[in-house]
C-alpha cells in the first residue's frame, strides 16, 4: 500500500480534521462536532467514491497550504467558493484533482463561503476520540486542529484519474440570506414584541463566529423577566438569548447544556447554508411550524440524494448527465455569486 | 408530574417534567430517560437527560414530533426508578490549600473553619444529575446547605483538570483546562473521562458519589 505525505506549510485558525461527527454522546457533555457544512463534507467524500462520513479536512477562511513531499493522491474540494491552486494551476473551488510529489495545494478564501472541505482518496491518518475523528475545537479532542509544520499521512493513497474534473456546485450549497426556524422552546419567556422583532428584522452576522457559535447583531431581544431557568439540552441550531439581549446561534462544537432561554431553533436543513455565511452578511429568520420544518428537511434530503446519486458515477460524464436531466437549473457556478 | 412536550426544530422534542429544580423532578427525568431508551421508539436517535427536562432527538426523515410524542405519552405515568441500577463511586480528594485556592473563602462565607467545610463536603452523598457544558462535566447535586456559596461574579481562567469545585447545591470535578466561576476546594485523581473505550465516562447519570479525603502524597 502506498502512502502520501503532505506537509502543512500554512494552516489558518480553525482548520481541522473532521469526520461526519461524534453522535449519541450528548448525555456525557460531548457535542457532535463534525463539519460546519455537513453536506459539503459529504459531497467531497462522495466525489471520490468514499463513504460520506470519512475523515476530511475542514478549511476555514484562514486558508491552507499543503506540499506533497512523497507519493501522490487524488483529492476533492467542496464548499463555498474558495480560491484553489493545485500544482501551480488555478482551478474551480469545487473539483477533484491529483496532487503529485513536489506539488503544492493552496486554498484561500474566495468570493463566498466560510468553510470548504478537502477529502482524500485514501485514509487520512488521524487521532480518534470516542469512535470519531471529528475535532472539538475547544478541547482539541479528535483529529485536531492543523498546525503549520506538521505532516499529514494519507495511507492507501490512490490516484483516481477517472474522477478528476470540476464538480457542479449545487444550488442548495449557497446561502440565500433566509433561515427557517421553529419558534421556541422557551418563547414563553419573551414578550410577543421580542419574537416579532426577531422574525421581522434582518440580523447581521458578527465576527464572533466560530465552531461553537455565531453571535448576531441587531435589535436586542427583551426578556419578560430576569430569569434563572434550569439548564436544558442545547442542539446545533439553538438560538439562545443571553442577558444582554443578543441572540447567539449554537453550532457544531456547542456546549451541551445551557440556562439561557432559547427564542427559536434553526431547522436542520438550513444550518449548512447558515454556516457558509460571513460576518456582516444579513440573515432573515422565517418562522415555520414543526410540521413544515420536517417537510423542508425531507425536501432538502431528496435534493441532496439526487445530487449524490449523480456524484457516485464516474466524473467524465457527470456534467453532461446533469445537463441532460435538466438539473442544471439547480446548479450554479460557484464563482458567479 | 405531567410532563410538557415542546417541539424543537424539525428533529427533537423537549420533555419538561418541571420548571423548578428538585430531586424528585430529576428522578422522574432519569426514569423517563430509561423508559424511552428501553421503548426503542422508531426513528429515535438520542435522549439527553438534564435536571428537570430531557431532549429526545429523532430522525425527521422517518418520524415526526407527533409520533414520538405519542410513543412517549404511552409510557406515562412514569414511576421513579429509584436507585436500583445506579452505582456508587468514592472519589479521593486532597484538600491541601495549594490545590484548593477557594477553600478559605468558602469557609469564611459559611462561617465555618476550613476543617468543618472539608468534613461537610466529605460527609455528603451526591448524585449525578446530568452532564453538561463540556465533555465529562458531571453535575453532582448534594452540596450541604451549610457550605453552599454562589458562583463568583467573574470566572477565573485556566483552571486545571482534576479540580473539585462547588457552586450552590452543585459539585463538579473538572476534566479539562477551563475558565470557571465556581469555588475550587480540592483536587482529585479520579478520571471522569476514563480513556477506556468500553466505558469512556466514569459515571452514568443517576449514579451516586461521595468523597474520601486523602493526603497530598496519595494523590
């Protein structure tokens, strides 16, 4: 079995190793971690024909530069619109390429998006914690944050020539500034006017945005009374309102319990797109019923499955197939917007 | 107690047993947690017990809030399970002043000597009410009223792992380097994140805990 050795010549903050997540451990205080954009992570793996939950690298806007010291490996990039250069050649931010010995891969922030994923045709050797390589950024448990100077080892590294090419960036990958929420579960602690403010005002993302959560800037949300409510479980997508009235959305590495009231919870199918937004972007929250939320998630799952089914086929004819099945209306050029 | 069900997004139900913290409410939560897991409800992914409520997470592609709620309602009324399945853990603690920077302040606030605070802390029996905040952070209910102190107004940074600390009725052994506003009264050699893949966490929610005073050299 051949392996590839990639030296990390630059890794920005919060560039980390992530599999799909560490599930079913919330009762021990362990959040799922895993990718901020789960769909893009899955797509990067699926583009190589690997399991969707395989270990990959999550690249933040801080960017990543890898240098292939030994071997060769095919890799896929998906998520946002990053600036990618592989072996001296600029390429689209969604695509499959091969990195050969002596070549460099440079990924930097581009026109939109906050996170992209690099999956390898091989096994990225990484530390496991509780059965998962997902990195919990606060404790660094799991595969860990990448550091400049370290060397990554890809065992069983493969060159998959038939998979090399551009990947279509699906429309569902792109944030559109709208996020669906189900009001509650502590809406009783907010006066009706506060809930209406939350739903009728565009909030801005602040730069207090990391893997734990995202603080919003906008009208403060008054509470009905000064509160000390018993802590309760938090989920990825909980919108909690702290004492100063500012809403914060909890994300992949969220704490598992919290005593701040939650005005709403983001519907799961909108979280990937929300995570791809950037500081100062505007977001509008639209309330749906729990039943509508389930319908939205099921419809999104169908769109993702259709896209994934196409990806599992060899690359050469992928774009044509998407075009012929008129899925192109759901495909946008990642550099266009 | 008649629980209240609240939908959370597209994938969870919050089951609220009470809005006030009490031992009885927590016992009911733990009994319900056990019953829900044993009921093997279709599409159920995870149950997360807290002090007075629990979260039931399900797969929105295969089930929905109404179906999961109906299955849980069918388990009611729930009988408090008592302590039958729970284990007792005795944790060694060293209360030496270098390892217990807040012991003197707790003694002062309680109007007791530091020895009396230590005796009270050791004499009490605690119960794992929930895990929360960070990996392995088990909230142990049962700090005697005589030594209860509020949280500090501002957290202190970089508290090492393995410290024993209290705030109000809760006691907690740290597992990570973390900031905290709790009062640090000792250090323990117990590993709550065990490193054993078969049983990665020392306690199960509902287990009981007590503390055994040891000398520094035994730590």
